């Protein structure tokens, strides 16, 4: 699952000034392609997404004052 989460960097939904989330359709398709249970991905990815989005937006905020 961690490998999948790391691959999600290019599958983000953005608005001016920040990231709002991951493209979960792409995430589930990647999980399937990687042989990861889509049920497990659907259960775990929202928590990973929330942490990633918070960290990304915090980084964006610190870079832009």
C-alpha cells in the first residue's frame, strides 16, 4: 500500500494555491494494476490521502509565505 501511496504524486486534484486530494479512480486502477486488493486500497487510501494532502499544503504554504 505504501508503494501505491508514493506513486500517487502525479494523480492529484489541485486548485489555485493547494491540493484538494488524490484522483481515487486512478488510485484504484493503479492498485488493481499492481495486484493490490482494491478493497484494501479503498479502505486505506483515504487516510493516507488526508495525511499527504495536509503535508503537501503545509509545504506549499511555507514556500509561499
